[in-house]
């Protein structure tokens, strides 16, 4: 079975310590066919002030140098993760006009009220904030030129049990319908296995629903920020995907999406 990881952060992300060459060495050893570096280029004004803005052109150029260096042993994609894409259009779209990345993950980390759902938080999220979270995802998948919807449900990562979100189900359904219509893949992000939640996100019930609706594009992302993260729960993710009745994952090619089997069935 070929192995793919479409969500890896290197040193261009302010929150990652992962060196590209170290990661590639491990990916080759672990038998990966293709990986995508997906560093953050999604600076909200507050983040730009805190972290500064790295050069997108330098980033793409450096990934291209790495691609050339390792082309005999592994395929490497120059991807990006854009948080709140629909809110950072003014910054992001000109960047893409200059050079389109191979792969774009769109994801939501910060709600319109400034609440960050992707880090540990003490307060319980209100029903309104959870609805806001999904509504933001919906606005993003409707409007943005993305290839993958990243970590849908990431606000649950530090929870210890599955919350009852039946009141948000119609919004989640709309999100799934739109990504299917727009050929946007649904990411299975396995970072929550390292956190209290212990399930991948989008979570198994959502993956199941997506497949039931006819969706066929599932990608796997480790969301690695350190070398130990890479590949740590890959096999567990595959096993649990098979339990969701998922037997192939999506692979991006110059012709668009194709699929690759993950099990014998
Ligand atoms: Zn993210
Ligand atoms: Zn990420």
C-alpha cells in the first residue's frame, strides 16, 4: 500500500521545529510515496505583528530545491495551509497569482470573535461559538480556492469525550455537500490521537457520512510539527478508516485528484 501524508509543517511555520531534510529522511525510511509540506501563509493582522510574515516565494523556491534533490526517492509537494482563507483573500490571492502551490489546505483556527479553537482552552465553547466555527468552515469552502478541507472539528481536540453537536448537523451536511460538489478533499487529521480526544478529525462519523453522500476524496494528514509526530498514528488511522468503510485515499496528480487503495477490499 502506498503511503501519503498531505499535512506537514516545516520551519517556515512559526509553531514548528521540523527540519525539511530530517523529515524527508524519515519519510523515505518509512516508505512514503509522497508527502506535502504545508506551511502556514495565513497571517491575520494580529499574527503578522506577532510572528512577522515569511516570504512565500522563498518558501516555494526552497521546496523546489528539495524536490529536485530527492526526486529519485520520494515525491514532495509544495503545499500551504491557509487558515480562515475567506478572511485573508487580500493577502493570499495575489500570492497564488504569482505561483500556485501544489496543494492548498483551508482550515479554521480562529472564530470571528477572536477565540482560537486550535489551542488548549479552559472555557467551554458556547453553542453559538460552535455554530460560528462550522459556519466559518462553510463560508470558506463556498468561496475559497482550496484543495483540502483541513481538520474539520479541531475544537474537539482537547476534549475527553464526543460532544453532542446535533444542532450543527445541518451546517456540517452543507459543508460536505459543497466539498463534494467542488472536488475539495476531506482531511483525516490524526493529530488528535496525540491529544485527549483520541480520534481523528474530521471524525469517523463525519467521514462515514461524507462517504455515504458519495464523497471519495479523503486525505491523511499527520499535522506534524516535530519529527516524532510524523507517521506516529498512521497505521491506526488506516485501520480506523477501514472501519469507516473507507478503502482508498485521494492523491493529487497533475491531472487532478485520483485515488489510491489503502486496503485489499
Ligand atoms: Zn491547522
Ligand atoms: Zn496544520
